[in-house]
C-alpha cells in the first residue's frame, strides 16, 4: 500500500495515468494556440479542443456547441449566475437556491444580493433533502433562476434534478445545477437542465479546466463576464488551456468506459465501511440521505470524538471533515448545520471520499485503523471524566 491512503476524492481526484499521457504532447511539441488560424500548430490545437468538446458533450448528452470551457466549476457557476442575472434582470431579480449548496454558489449569489437581487434559500430536512413543494411555492413571477446542485460534496446527497428542471420549465424559470460531484459518478442527464457546471479534476482529470453547459444559446441569453478576444462563443475570452482540455476529454472518455463497474465497486466499499463502523465503534450517525447518495461518499459522526483529533491521529490516511474550500475555517460546516446537527456533532463528522484507485486492502486497513483510533479516543475521554470525578 502507498501511504497516506487517499480518501478525499470529493476535494480532488488523482490524475489518471492515461489522462496524463493524453496531455503531455500538448505541453511540448504541440504547443500551439487554438485560436491561431494561420499555421499547423494552431490547427492541431484547435482539432484537439474540438475533439474534447465533443467528448464532454457526448458524456452528458449535449451538443458540442453547448459546451463552454472554463477554468473550473467555480468559474462556470459564476458565469452562469452573473451571465443570467445580467441578461434577465429586466424580467425579474429573484433567484432560488438551497441551504446545502457549495460556497461557489452561495457566495456568488450573495454578491448578486449586493447588486439588488433577492435570493431565497430553501431549507432542507434532517437528511439534507429538498422539498419540491417548498421549491414550487417559492417560485414567483419575478423568479429568473433556480440554482440547485445535482449531488452534494459533503454529505453525498443526490438530488432529483429531473423533477426540479421539469418544474422550472413549467414555470418558465431557468434551471442551473452544480454538477461537479455528479458528472462521472452517477447517471447524469441534461434533459431538463438549462445550465450545468462541472470540472475535470473531480473525474481524474487535470485541475484548472471545467465546463459550463448552456442549452441552445438561441433560447438562453447570456452576458459574457470575461472580455478580450471573443473566445468560447464570446462568453469567456482568454487563451484556451489546450493540455487541460485534452485531459478533460480523455478523463470523461475513461469514465464512460468504466462507469458501471466503478459505481458498483465504490458503492460496495462505502456500504462495507458503514456496516463495519456501526459494528465495531457504535454510536455513529450517518449524515445525509440514506437512500439517494453518491456511491463514493460516506459522511458520519463518531459521537464523542472530535474529527480534528481523529484526523490528526490517523496520519496514514488522508481524510477531511468536509469541503476543501472551507476546511481552514473553525466554524462547523454550513451543510451539517443545515441538516440540524449541533456544533458538537458537526465537529465529530468525517467525510470518506472513495475513488478509482482505492482497493480492497486499503479499505480493510482504513476500517481497522479508524475503529481502533475511535475506541482509543473514547477510552481516553472516559478516563479523564472518571479522574475529574475522583478529584
């Protein structure tokens, strides 16, 4: 085994070796700018961009012309939010989202509030589920956009974007979904989605490249947010990251081939870990929807055990408490607070993010090490309590 064992695949995934091989020529010999139209270097670069755009589009069931390459999900989300709000503000200034969205969604919408927009944040139940009835009741005549994720990056919930998209279509409201954790992990369709944001580095591709799907630009008006050259149909100017885009296309090509076997294998690992922790440690709480969840996500509270202490003691395992974008904060996760956890329970939560390169031996090792360390911390805690009582 290679240590530390990596179980933080929601934050980022390791680069697949086949993806690296696909990228390397575009760093060295084929270094052209895809916008250079006067020589073979530019033509070669443009050809791999077109090929990768087609691969990305095919993976989600879109047309290549509906794919805009960006630097990642965060930029795609911002382009969607600001591009739509600027184009449709004459029709309305109301946007709907949920309390468990990634900060890229929540923070960009906070910025729109400062610009005069109104944002309704839908609550979730104790399992992190959204009420479709509450969403329907929240839609108003001046609602222009609903932005709800396809799958949660912390608790792993999978949301019914098909039903949400159908409702939005019936009410003539645009629907955007943050699909960063969904694409490549679960069946994902853009049938009833108007805009979708996702990244390469969540599917064993490179960092620094993502995409925004925009349904048929003849139907959706989008105001550009980056100017200077008119790249990406005028919506996102800037020299394209050709090696990254080549890697993005290859990553989704691999994901397509391995999808079913990978889904089944990771789901079996998740279920094995949950069962083992319940049996060997007791006093655990599963965070999130027990029925509709990502195959590679396990978020649980080990009651009475501070997650930061557990992670510090497990030096041979790379784990996290939640989103990498907020891991530096001492505050409990907004997602865990939204599902009703107390501060103590939220600070006792660990996120296990399983991935393509984990194997049986690693999973068995993780189960043993985590169970032993949880028992040790609890025993030490009980000993301190008894000592205090005696004194």
